[in-house]
C-alpha cells in the first residue's frame, strides 16, 4: 500500500493557482435548443378542453348600480304574483331595498323575485 502512495500518479502536483479572469463561459445558443426541442406548446394547448367560464360575471351588480344611480322606476313581480313598484335604493347578495312613494319601503329577498323590469317614467 505504501508503494501505491509513492507512485507519481497519486502524488499531488504543486502548480500555481489558475486565474479565472480570462475564462470565457461557453453556452450553446438558444436556436440549437429550439430546433431540437419539443413541438410548439400552442399546438398542445389547442387540443386541451376549453376553460371553464368564471362563476360571476358581475352583470347583475352592474345592472343594479346603473338603476340605483339613475333612480329608475322599477316594476318587480314576485313569485306569488304580487307586483311592486319603486326605486332600488341598495342591494346585497341576497336582498334588495325598494323605496316606494306613498307606501312603506320594502326589503325583498332576491329568491322571491320572479322578474323585474323598468317601469314607465311619469
């Protein structure tokens, strides 16, 4: 074993340290990878299913805000057939507040509304 350590291949060489200032990094160009690479991703994306539309479009909110700002007279028909007329004052996720002339204001649950439309302007 001592002979192996004495062999010139196993001895450490005493060389001056190498300066790294003159070294140049060699990189392959991007075009080489592009030519060798996978097929374009766009082709794979078109084969996938269409994306699911968002849960909310905010169209309902936009409609309520527009009618509230212009104080549009609204006609609201409830599921039981009752017809209410007034102006929407505010709304939230589940309710509308309807201001009525000469009658008490009402808080309506949206799930009780059959449909609504703009009333005739007087």
